[in-house]
């Protein structure tokens, strides 16, 4: 496994590289790491947009999920409130 030198090999961020996706795919020579990351993001995104894939993994988009009500902690905090404030000087 290759060791990553942080000063020499900065992490690849997926940002739109120079040129369109079509230009990247049709260019001669090896793509840059930025171009490879960009193409990977596009392909993965397109894959997960396919309805057959969504059916297979059981994901059909974001949906509103109701938030349960906050439980009443009154029985836990009542003794503290009834006791009143406790303060001890530290000097």
C-alpha cells in the first residue's frame, strides 16, 4: 500500500475540472486525478438516479420523517428543582 505524503500529495477534491465531461472522456492520454474524481462522481450519481437501482436498494428519495415528541423529564428533574440552587464559594 502506498504511503500518502500529506505535503506532497494533497487530497483530491471533486470540483469541476477544466473542460466538459465529453472533453475529458475524449481526450488523449491519462486523465488528471481531478478529472478522474469528477468522472467518478458523475458516474456514481447517474447510477443512483436509475429507478431500477433505487428499487434494488430500497431508496426512493428523501422523505419527511415525523420527529417524535420530546419525552417529559419532569419526574427526573423535579427533585433538583425542589432542592433549589446549591452554591459553594471556591475561594
